[in-house]
């Protein structure tokens, strides 16, 4: 468990803004809105690189509390600036403050897809991780059949780094899990 002094030694997210979005630390009041992600089986099929199942509100609260310890794992909500509507969430996992790297992930609510929010939110997050927090590398695990995410992370400059063959069972089929990474010197704001 992190002590108060350790907890304060690492940067903490505040509110980060782009032209249409804000990213802010997860609040208890966000949980009912994010429950739509964790009760939607098709979304979770691609979002969770582990056991694929839906979650009750209590299970979602416990999961997000585990993912949001403020030291090695953090959850941010994605909001539309114009009306503060929650569009989804970003996670920063397995933060290694010494090596300055972490895994990132994203899930959008179904009705928020198709408007470029995923790319905008990831650009905002990556920019802060590299330029404000001084990270050296970020990476993501993406299922090999998740074409939208593979396209998005490739577009952002991520490079394929590896593949776990037949790592996950989805709808009775075994699916490969791919690893994608981006180094600080590969990142450009465009």
C-alpha cells in the first residue's frame, strides 16, 4: 500500500483538455455512467484482455477501485466538454515510475463511437504521459481481431512488439493477443 509521501511523489492527473474532450480522475459519481461499459458484452469482448464477462454495479465499483490505486494504476473518465457527458474511460496500468512506462487502454460507450473521440482522447493522454509526466514508453494489448483498435493504435504511431498466440477464448474461438508500443521519440502531435 502506498504511503502518503510516496503517493505525492508521483504526478497525479488533474483535468486535461483538448478541443472537445476532458480527461479527469475517476470519481465515485462516475460509476453509474460507466456501468454501461461494464455491462455491455460486445464492448468487454475487446476491452478486457482477460476473462470476458459482464459486471454488476458492485463488481464494477470493486474492479475500478482496483484499477485506480493512484500509484501504479489510474482510471480517467472521458467527458465531452460541451455538456460534461461521460463518453468512456481510459486506464493507465502497471506504471513503472523508474523506467517511465505504462500500459494504456480505452473503452467508449457505444453511442460515443464513430466521432473520433477515441483518437482525440488517446492523443491527449499520450501527450501528457510523454510531455508532462516524462514517460519513455507506452504500450497496449490488443486482440488480433480488434481491427478498429489495431488501426487506431497504428495511426497513432504504435509499433507491433509481440504476439501471444491463442491467448484468449472468445465466442468459442482462440484469439491471439498482440502487443503494441510507442516510444517518446516516436511521438508527434499531429
